[in-house]
C-alpha cells in the first residue's frame, strides 16, 4: 500500500470530520432517532474510509460516501435487533432536511443547533449536546467550559442521548416561532465553542485553530436570522471584543501577556468598531441579558485603554448586575478582581469568598490564580504561593503556566 495514498486518505477523512461531522450525525439521528448510534455508525464509517480510500481513491462526494456507509451500518444494526427499517435513500433524507432549513437559516449548522435544543431535553445538557453532536468537541473539552469533570460530562451526554432514543424526542428543524425559546442554549453553545478556541491563543492546536472564527461566523449568521434579539448582538459583540485582543495576548516569543499589560495598539480596531456597533444595536431594544452585560464590561476595558484610566466603578456595577442575573461563580471571581482594583485586595478577597463556597471552583484555575494574586497584594505570601501552585497544576496552557510561575517567583520569601 502506498503511504502517500494513506496520507491523502487520512487528510481527506480529517477534513470531512472537521467540516461535516455534526451535519452527518444530525442527518442520521433525524432518520434513526438515536444520536449515540449515529455517532457510533459514523465513527465506523470513518474507519472504513481509512481502509478503502487508499485503495480505491477518495470519492468525488466524501460526505455522501460516509453518509451511505454509516446508514448501512445502522440498518444492519436494526436488522440484527429484529426491528423494522425503511430503505429510503439517505441522500433523499438529507435533501429534505436541508430544503427545510435553507429557506429560514443562513447557515446549516444553525439549523442543527436549534434542532438539538428540543424542550424535552434537559436545558442544562442542551449546549453540551450541541457542542459534541453538531460541532464535534470532545467531552473533556466541553467539561472545562461547564466546570464539571470530564467523566461527569461524558455520563451526562450518554444519559441525554439515551433519553432522546427512549423517549422518541424528534430531531427536527424547529419552526421560526419556536426559535426564541431555544435561543439561550444555542447562544451558550456558540460561546462555549469560542471559549475553547480562545484558549489556544496562538492557533497552534489544529483541533482548536478555527473554533473562535467559526463561533464568530455563526454569531454573525445568527444576527441575520434573529436581528430583533438583543442577546444575539450581545454575544457577537462579546466575541469580537475578545478576539480583537488576540494579537496582544502573546509576545513574539510566545509568552502570555495579561490584559493590563497588553499593547493596545496591537488590538484589531476593525473588530472593536464592529463590536461597539453590535453592542449599541443591542442596547436599543432595552432588554438586558448576560451577553450584553459581559460585552459592556469588555467595552469598558477598551475605553479604559483609550483614555488611560479603567472605569472600575462602572465595571463593578456591571458585574453586580451580571451576578444577579446568572449566579455564576465565574462572575463572582471576575467581580472580585474588579472590586480589588476599586477598594483594595482585602475587599477583593472578601468578595471572592462567595465563589469559594461553590465546590466547582476547586478545580477551576482562574479561581486560584485570582486568589493568589489578591493574597500576594495583601501581603499573605505563603498563602499566595500555595494558591499559585494549585493554579499552575490546573492550567493546560504552557505559556500561562510559565506566567503563573513567574508571578509566584516574584513573591517575597517572607510574610
């Protein structure tokens, strides 16, 4: 067997997996009513492709080849279970689903995200389910976005797919009047994809390289689909503000640079202007939500960089509103930093205690990093070193680990 053919087959299969995995699973799940079985069948189809394509060449329509192969595996499984099945061609099914979606949705993936947010599925698992089924993230990646362990997230996803199968939850494109009720889960899933891509600041990880860009693309498409929903514009603004800072997050040598030390002349001014326009558009509706508040906080930081003085009082007020709206420990942690800037590290530590009571933050790196920073500023150097060590152990990014080590090493050797 020619190794070059193997490489080409692997590259073709990987490209289809990145581009179309979620779409193919959605088609199969819609047809057979079993998301987990659809995932298994598609995985087997990819394995078959790696065996067959090097010998026979890559097909002209690799998506169609994989869809047909996966469908046959599902039909065989049904026959083995002595259940009835239809022999309709999979291409006919795919065409019907896309025909339903194309009139309403500017991008097929949006249609599938809304299809995954059926009200019969527990709201807490809808966004994780979308991330895995439609956008192809692994359980471990999803877990980090929702402050749970990979094992717990994997179990939740399995239970959700089992419920879909056993309860016969219809996996279909919703009607337009159903979209607002499903919007929150879709927004959460798009932002979680962005956050996963944001972790890879340099774009060195092929699995994450395009996630941030894909999330922003979906956000822009969502503003076309639901232009009257202010949170759609708020999410787009939030992602654009964050992405605009990407060029300043690393030095030329790859070292992490925190926000307060970034060279703001490196920020993408075009993205910031687009974010400002999106946030202004959202504010006209006068229906405040989480993403608008988070975007407003980012806007305040941009304004602070422009005038040379960050409006910490305004930022604390925004965090107050956000905390009331979400009750999120992540919000409490970020608010504690803002409080420390306004009132000093002791006040920040007191504000942080509200988050420390939540057991989930024990494995959340930013909690320990913020705690270490505030303890160091308050003069509790031994406690700060301990918190830094915990943060370093929890951090995945080598550049951020090095930054945390430098912060720890800069602490005085005495209390």
